[in-house]
C-alpha cells in the first residue's frame, strides 16, 4: 500500500514538530538545571547579559571584545581583561546601572 504525497508530508511535518518540541523541552530543562527556577528566569538572564554587553560596546572607554558577560538570577559576572583599573571600574559601573541587574561580580583582570 502506497501513501499519497500529502500523507507523507503530514508525517514529515509531524516528525519535525515533535523534534522541535523535544528540543524546546530539553533546552528549557537545561536552564532550570543551571540554577534558574524557570525558563522565564533564563530568558531574563540572557536579556540582561545582552543589554550589558550592548552598553559595553557603546562605551568607547571599554574594550567590549575583551569582556565576557554572564548573568544568573540577576547577578552579572564580568570576566576578561582590562587595560587599566579605570576600564575595569567603568565596565562594572555600566553593568551595575543596567536594568534588571541585582549584583555585579567584577572578575576582570587588569593587564597593561
């Protein structure tokens, strides 16, 4: 018994949707395992980190390419290298003054 092309395409579509749903569930589960209590908290942390990074890029006194930004439950962690203490302090200031940030851990290393 042969299936019509429309039936085959329905099966393919169903498999694709099931795969997409599985990936979504797995990735959401990873965020909760990482320490966030909900998927929403994970999304909020990603938005905070992106916002901090964008502000670092906009600030000409900070080499944004040398700064790594991570966020977990509103706590932003800065790591990487700064050319001076002033640059390190400015990166911390920018992060602290970003909406949604509760705390900043500035682990940047000053390297001339």
